[in-house]
């Protein structure tokens, strides 16, 4: 019975394909082998891509460690969190309040456009929209009302966007610091000549001068 079936199959192969059964099976085996090799090749390269892609994606969206409270630290201690040590969070302070800005590494991390603010109380620079070294501190002495308003807006932005993780220890009690001078617009240097204070000084000088006049009256 099986032999008969086999004979019929061989006959049909010869009739339908014009090939001898052995040639037919060889061609079939080669075809299968080729299909297997080609599909495997594409399959594995696809896998590799998916794998690579997912690994890159994981790196990008790797969850940040939860913000750690640092308590009250000095300006010097705050400097350690400027991004130079990738194991430490990125911190930045506004008006003496320290925020964890690690989530915005593209802004504040090494090479970022605002990296110079990281690890510092950048109040003065933000108030004056300045990137100058001399303004990279929390000293609000002599800032005008518009500058203080701008700083307030920055503070609101940071409060809503970042987690507060500590405060900056005033360097020297009794000296002008962020916490003691927030409303001062009549400090003697508020009427300093414009060359000292960049573009925002143009807004500030008339008001500061007015204030100074009022004070004199
Ligand atoms: C040509 C001038 C400037 C341009 C075009 C510019 C543009 C931008 C843009 C597009 C963002 C991203 C905003 C977002 O996605 O939330 C940004 C963020 C920021 N900018 Fe500027 N900027 C300029 C000047 C300044 C100056 C002068 C300062 C301060 C001295 C400053 C401080 C910042 C800070 C701190 C952030 C990040 C805020 C955050 O943490 O969300 N920028 N800027």
C-alpha cells in the first residue's frame, strides 16, 4: 500500500514537474534550506535592532532616583551638586531654597545651556537674566523691582516644576543674604550707573532713582 503510494507520488512528480523524483527532492530541500537561512538572517537582524532600540529607549527614560532631602547646606556644599559627579543629583537654589533639577539634565547638566546655574544659588543671575560669573550667587542686593519680579516668576516656576530638597545656609549671619534683602530696592547700589548691570538696569534705574528721591524727602 505504502509502496504503491510512493510509486504514484514519484510518477506524479515526473509528470507535473518534468524532474526525476531525486532532482525534485534535492531542489525542494535546497529551497527549504535557503528559505530557512534567509528568514533567520532577517529575523535575527530585526531582533538586534529591536533590542538596540529598546536599550537606548530604556537609557533615556530610566527613572530618576527620588529626590533626596539635603537639609541646610552651605554654598560650598551645594557646589558638589553641579553635575560633575554623575552619581549625585543636580541641585540649584533660588532665594536660598534648593531644588532638585536632575530631571532637566539637558538644561543644567554638563554641556547644557544653563549648566553654570547648577550647584549654585542662581537668584541674582535669574533676576538680571545674566550669565555673568559675578551674578551667579544668591545676593539680591540692589536689584530693582522688575528684577525681583522676574526672580519671583522663576521661583514660582521652580516651585511648581521641581522638588525642594533643602535650603542654603546663610554664609554669614548679619550680612546681606537672599533671605534678608528680598524687598530692598533702596540699597545704595540700586542707583549704580547702568554699565554695571546689563540690559535690565535700564528698567531699574528710574524706579530706583525715584525710590531714592522719596527716601530723601
Ligand atoms: C536668547 C535668549 C534665550 C532663549 C532663546 C532661551 C530659550 C529657552 C528655552 C527654549 C527654554 C526651555 C523652556 C522649557 O522648555 O521649559 C529655556 C529655559 C530656561 N532658560 Fe532660557 N533662553 C534665553 C535666555 C535665558 C537667560 C538670559 C536666562 C537666565 C539668565 C535663561 C534661563 C533659563 C532657565 C533657567 C531655563 C530652564 C527652566 C527650567 O528649569 O525649566 N534663559 N530657555
